[in-house]
C-alpha cells in the first residue's frame, strides 16, 4: 500500500491550488487535508507518543478550522501502521495531550510562542500555513508556489520532537533548519 501512497503524495503535488478566495480556499484545504494524512505515513513517532499499541494517530486542528469536512473525509476509515486515524479540533493548549499531528491555524499566529512552549519535549508533528512558521519552530509549513501546494520541513524541529521523517517526504519538501545528530 505504501507505493500507492507515495504516488498519491507526488500526484497531489501536481494538483494546482488556486489563489485563496472563499470558493477556491476549499480546494486548497482539501489538498492540504490529504497532505496531513500522507504526512502520517512518512513520519515515525517514538513508542512513548502512544498510550498503547491500539492508540490511534490523532490529527488535530488548533484554532479556526479551515478544512471543514475535508480533513474528516481524507482520513475516514484509514489506518497508519495499523492504527486508526482520528481528527480532533482544539481550542485550548491543555486539550492537546495525545495529539500526533497538529495543524496550527492562522488564527493562532499570535499564540505561536505559547504553543511551541507548551509542546516542547512532546513528539508532535506541528504543521502550519503561515509566514515564518518553520523558522519559528514548526516542523512543516504549507506554501503556495506557482499555484501549487508545496511544503517546507524544519529538520531541527523534527529532531527536537523526536520525529523521524522519511527521506521520501524530505525529498518532496524544501528544507529549513539542519539536523544536529549527523544524520544523512
């Protein structure tokens, strides 16, 4: 099944995203929802990130939800490494326990320092789509380039969160930050 996901991820890079307007933003966030699910396929969390072997992979949205139902549809009936995938929406930092992929909404831009501090030492793949997100400590940031959804990866932030990102995913994104432990 993994090769199909790789093909799906590559193909999703080729799907044009239109400029952000009310009607076209839906298409953009449908694509980003699929990316969030695909990121889960290419990231390895430490065993301590899960309560037990049956714990689901939780994809969370913090703040205003730009996805609508698109994220729920993207993960419906899906599994990642034999774990169910669940979507949760959060308003408060105290609710984030057990979240593995966290999309930080643009509505949370002013709170980003507090969010980063609250998640320090936790194995959470923080994803956003705002200027300077990865430079400020997020792991993956969505970008629109040539009307296509792209992403950049902060390898240092991933390492700090004890996340191992597959080279297949790294090759598809732009790199921000460097690894510290001499990894290739």
